[in-house]
C-alpha cells in the first residue's frame, strides 16, 4: 500500500534536501568600563535579556540548531554556554589524580522546572546568567578599556571547527579489514568548494555584540582570525552598540556578514528631545531578530542590511595606530606610521632603500587660470559668444 499511496513521497521532504542545522556562536563584549558609560541608557541586563529571547528564537527554528555564548572580558575569555568542564582534581604537587575523588563533585544543581517556560530555554538561560554573574563578580579591577575580541574570535573558530568535525557524516569503510579514520580531515573541511554543490554538515556563523572602542592593539590576531573565517566560510556578524572600530567592519565585509551600528541609524525615527541611546535601547531586539536571525540558507533570498561605507585602513606595526598613509616593507608587508630608524624593518630586519626626499611634503601645483580672449579692436567678448554692440553700426544687427 505504501507503493500505491503517493502521499508519503510528495508531502515529506528528504533530509538531504533540507538545510543543515545552524550553529550560532555569540561573542558578548563584557567590558566593565564600556558598560559603565552606558549604564544610564543601555544597561547590560537589558541587552542580555534581549539576547536570551534571540537565542530562544534561534533554537526554536530547528530542533537541531546549536548555540554557544562567549564572554570577551578585559583580561580573559570565558564560556557562558555551554559551561566549561570542571577542573580535574590535583594532588599537593600539582599532578592530576588518576583516580576519582572520594567526595562528590560540588557542581551546581540543575534548575527547578518552570511550567511556564520550555525546559531547554530554561537551561540555557540559567547557565548564561549564572556564569555571567560569576564572571562579573570575580573580575579584578583592571585598567584596560578594551576587550579581548581576538581571543574570543579564535576560541569561537576552534569551537566551530570541532563542532563541524563532530557533525560530519561517518565515512563507511570500503573493506572490512581496513581501518581508517571515521572523521574527515581538517583539510577536507577547510578546502574551498562551490556553494551550489557543497553541502556542509553544519552551517556556522559568529555574532559579535561589541561596545568597546578601538582594537588597533589586536590588529594582527584579529586579521588572522578574519582570514580563517573567510576560508572556512563562516560569516561574522557585528552589532556595534557603542564605540567605533574599523576592524570589525572589515571582518563583516570580508566574511559576508552583517554589520549594524544602531547608534548611526536612529536619527530619522527619534522624537524631539529624545536621546539617541534611548531609541537604540528600545530597538535592540528588533535589530537582532530582523538582521541576525536568518541563517546562511535564508540569507540567499533576503536583502541584508550592512554598512554603506567600509573603512579599510590598517594599523601600524610600531605604535598600533590606525593610519591613512604609511610606509610598507616590500619584503614582509609590515606597515609603519613613520620612517624607520636606520631604514631597517622592525619585523624582518630587511634594509630598505628610502629616497633622499621621503620626508619632504609633496608640493601642490596651483591651477592655471584661463586668460580671457580679446577682440582685435580691444573689446572683450560677452559670455555666450554674442556679438558686441559696438562692432556693428547703430549698435545692432544690420538688416538685409
């Protein structure tokens, strides 16, 4: 009867044709200095509450979707979800014990069930809030005003690579007596492939919620992470709530992600006398839902928002400053904001031959003024090339 009835084949979609599950890695900037400046208009707890609603919407789209949350702090990068494994017990000398301890592991008890909330949503919410609270209360006072975005991106890319390996299908052996690796190699996953023919086992993307300022001191590790994400086809989305940095714009543009800075787009809908940050705080959830919720499969059919102009400036290798014009080493392509001492590259040590007048400012050649044409009788032609009145008898055009 199944062969006669065609409802099964016409109304059920095959799993191979369905889009792959999506992995969303959120990097939350938890810089205390930056959030203290936004405490009156955009508190951290309101942003976290909107993020939890956004995470629930991502998990509700597909039962196989995954989520991971990282906290980019001033001195460390910590997992908020999934929680990190507990440290292994050690003896007095610092060696790890090979036997299990006698006392039970003091892990927190699972949260009590709430009849009004879906249990997976409750577990994610409880672990994120608990780990974030412990991070903020245990953080020592620090003089750093920037977050470790480079370390958070590196950790996120490592987690995505591991999740992609685990989600890859197991390769069936050709012979029963041959032993081979059941997981694909990293080269097979990282190799570029055509988007129309390649079927990734897991669609991954990174979302950065940033409030810190310039990241010029982390220029090299940030750019290395951007190139790794570009090769692995991992979009980097950026929600810039405060501050300004050119490297996050470059990360979003290079990887095909979405860059939204609500602080630069709220002028049209703002009422008279209303602060721009208030409007920005009220629309955080809308920005998350409309701009960052679609995955890679859905974004092919949407017109995505993004930055109209991308700042492609680089940071110098000597002072970590963003420069417009600089000196570039012809061997290692290092960028410097000022002439090198002794004409020697600080990175590779190559001697560079600089011209003798490299410190001379370029001369601006003034534009030559056009001379007005003069008539043979000494008169000056009028604009438009009309005939002067004194060139004909009677001051007018002769009649014939």
